[in-house]
C-alpha cells in the first residue's frame, strides 16, 4: 500500500499538557497522520493523551524507547499495544533477547487485533562520532547503525528509527518492507538545534525513509499550518 504524504508525516508533540495536545492536534490533524508522544508528554499526562489523539482521528507513535530486561520490555510492549498505538519503539542496544521477547509477546497478544509496528532505535540523531566514542561505542556511526538494524531485523522487528543519513544504506541492505522512521528532519532554512545528522523532508524520503518525524520546524514556525503544508509538498 502506497502511503500519502500526510500518512508519512509524524509530528513530535513535545509538550507537557493535555491542553497543548488538544491545540496542536486540532490545528494539524488535516496535515499530519501520526502524532509522536514522547517521554515528557507521557510522563506528564499518561495514557489520556493517546485517547485524545485517537478521538481526533489521529494515529500515535509512542516514543518511549523501552530498554530494560526482556520480561519488563515485553510487558511494556503489550501495554503499548493495548493502548492501540500505531507504532512504538525499543532500544536496539537492549540486545537480541530483549527485542525478540517484546516482538513475541506483542504477536501473541495481537493475534485477533491490530498489531502495532515495533521499531528499534539505533543511534540517536543527536549523537555523532565523538559522542558515541564517549559512551564506549567504537567505529563509525554508519557501521553501528547498520549493525543495530541487522540485529533488529534478526529479532523480527518491523523496522528501525535512524537518521536520514543512514536511510539509503538500510533500505539497500534490508529491503523495501523494512520500515525506516527518520527524525532529524530540518527545512533548508531551519536551525539544526541539538541534531547532528539531518536532512530535509525531500532528501529523507528520497533516501528511503517511510516516515519522517518533524517537531520544531513546525512547532516554532510563525505559521505552523503553512510549515506543515510546505513539508507535505516537499515529500511529494
């Protein structure tokens, strides 16, 4: 199935109140198919935020990056599936057994219902060669991303979260059905902020991304709706 640009655009709801969620969902639901709920928002507001997005007709990317012992992550994944989210993620650095455990548990739970997309987070887009070495990860970012993507594929995950700079290599190596979600999206006139590995929406889609995550370039724009429109045009 071919996705429309709107269905491929994920807006990062980096806010901390349900009122702000309602405001942004109401404003952008005609231009954004999926709303990303991260740690700040979920910690502040809990599962209610997912219900608000669903009632407005939107889908949810639950971006909590689960990383713990296999049993704990498996149970967290089942809980995420119970919320009816479209996708959620785990950290690939948690290892093969952890990823297999969450995938198997979610598969079992969702035999008769919709199963969420399970993604493996590779190397955060805020990290570069220097920062991965500081935490003891050796080698280039590209090699480590591909290694972690390979592990996610082996575990049976549906895809990965990676920077757009690695999207082309991931697509080439793991095929057309392996889902790639790319944060680190910036417009040509946007500031990189705390991102180190970025591309424009057009570049990311051309590189092989299935979905792109955009936050500040829309949220901080003078006209957020117009910013979203421009991104959809680029994606076309």
